[in-house]
């Protein structure tokens, strides 16, 4: 039995990592951002309830919660808490990140670089009696940016042209990791694609960009007006496969120095047309209205949205302008033709009994779960991108 130090436990991926690590018999130290009016046990207690895990895990110290912040020096930990974690934890998984589309560059970089500075300091500090055996950093397949049509399972040398500052910051982080590996630092990198729900029931703790894309493709964001979809694909992956894969590679000393693509890959990634059809079918199953679809060339639709956004003679409410901006970003994001190699990761994980499911099987379950939890209860959330 091992103990893992995990950041990002309240995120879509981090929450599932928590579940998988505990159910495999291991223990956890969690870095959690303080929330006014809540104790650490209360904040994590609701997460345990979500997965139907026993809150006694907190009382038994199988889960220990530490207040902190990834954008603060030493992750916001006191010296005594840091010492306690280093003395107890065998492995670290850094899953926390700011996933917003519009994060300022300096904020995105700080969220990426403060944790890696902490990790490198801990691993190189000769006064640390028991540093982590291994650290896994969760990055994103988006480090290839727009300019890499087929992203390889390895570190990149070519400069990228990125969709957003999250991708840019993760790429810069990987450059630092690559340099650290030259000093035999025990690091591995996991790059998930667009994470969606559990392959068995569609469950996920936080809804991210896929669910907004699914509604966009169904025509619900634009009154049925859509860009021509062509043959582009959308690489999605189920959260349970990603979490189990990351736990497995973290425990394996042979994974040091490697990059893993936890994604559907070129052979299985569904087309935008397939995702659109699955989304519209899900809305019909839930008796939700759908608009008639009308298609425009992508550049014409982009020009139309830009004209609305900046038309001075047509004052629009701030929430409408915000939606137009989000649609512009989504159009640009979906307009990139890109695939992600995953043959090495598939072979590695299949040798350990982990094989990905077919996206066409689990996408409907994820959409049903989303429509039951979010659309019918009218609790919209902000637009974010994945982890991975």
C-alpha cells in the first residue's frame, strides 16, 4: 500500500484519481484550496459523498487534507505540513490547473511553474530525507498547438501556435521537465485529450468543454446555424481510463522520462458529425427541443459573429457578447485539424490490463448524465477546456 500526494482533487480528473487511488487500497494526501466557511473535511466530504465513499476515510487518516494553493510558494504549505507530506507520501500526481479559455498568460504560467519549481526543489534537496519516488505531471495533448497536425508521444522541439494560454503554459512547463530529466529526475508526463464521463455510467464530478461543444454541435448555441463540419474529428476520452492509466504509470519506475497520450487517437476519435448526431439523439431521448440545422462556410460564420461582437450601432448585453466570444473561440478550436498518436501508450497500458473503450459507446452515457444533471436543472457553468 502506498500514499499519493495529489493536487487538483476537486477537478474532473483529480476527483476520479482520488476515487481510483482509494479503491485500489492506497492512501492520499490532498492539496486543496481553502474555501471560506468550510473545513478541509467538509470540502472533501462532499466529494466522497459524490462517489459513495465512506467519510470515515478522513477520520482513519487514509485521506489527509492540507490547505494550500498551487500558485503560491511551496504550494502554500507550512513548513510542518510540507515535512509531514514528504515523510509520508511515496508518489505525487500534479493534476491541478486553471482550465479557463481566457486565463491571462501570467496567471497560467504561475499555475504551471510554481508547482514544478516545488517538485524540482524537493527532488534535488539533499536535506529531504524521503523525497517522492516518482512524480507525474498532468499536461495536455494541446501542447502541440495549432501547428502540429499529428502530435507525437514525446517532447516537442518545434515552437507551437496555441489556441490559448493554458496550452502555451503547459508547453513551456514540458520544456522545463525535459531539461530536468537530463539530471535523472523521476518524472513522467501524462497528456489527456478532452476528458468526459465514466465509460460505464457517464458520471463525472465537473463538466468541462466537451459538453458545451456537444450542445454547440446540436445547434443549441446558435439557433441551429453551424459551420460546415467537414471530416474533422474530436478526440475525447473517458475519465476512468485516464485516471487508471495515470495511477498505473505513476507507480511504475519504468515510466520515468516518458510521455503518455491518454486519448482515443487517430483510429478511434469520433468525427464532429458523429458527435453532433449523438448529441441530437440524446436531446431527443430527453424530450428536449432541437432547432433545424443550417450550415454556413466557417469563415462566413466567423465574420458574422465578429460583426455582431464589434457592431457599435447594435449595443448588445454583456452576456450576449460573452456568448459570441465563446462561440468564436469554439469555432476556431473546432476548426483545427489535428490528431494525437497513442500507439505506445496503448501498448504500455494494455500490458497492464488497461484498454480504452469505444467513444461511440460511452459518449451517449456521458450526454445522458449531463442532460439529467445540468440541462434539466438549469444550472449552467462556465466554459472551460480539458486535462486533459
